[in-house]
């Protein structure tokens, strides 16, 4: 079993973590990251292959409302990662910008 770390980055590829203040989408009001789910995987019976489930980032605005933003895997594997895969998985959330 491969053990790797997970890194979440914003639209500018700056690392974001729980408690960070961010801008969400086109809204200029700040929000705070309150939850980041773990990446997961599943088997798609229709496709007959495994599929990746990337992390979801939850933010809370000052009025108490929460929103979720999806991420996409931008990890760039190299030959040095063979055969176990990369040691760090990088997911980008293009809807968030770190303040």
C-alpha cells in the first residue's frame, strides 16, 4: 500500500488548509475553510474500471452559510514515481483564492 500526502491548492496554486481565509468564486466577501474531505476511489460498474473521487472543500461565510467547492487532480507523475506512484497528490480548487 502506497502512503502519500495530499496537498490542496487554490486557483493560483498557493496551498490552502483548514482555517485559511479565501475568496469563493466571483464573490469578494471572505470565507473560511471549515472542512476538506479526503480523496477516495470507487469502482464504476458501467465503465468497468476504478474512478477517483477528489476532495471537496467546504467554506463558511461570515453570515454562517456554507458552500462546497470541488477539486481536480493536477499531480504530475514522473518516471521517478514508478512503480508506487507520486509521494504527494496535488488537488486544485479553481473556485477558491487564498487571501
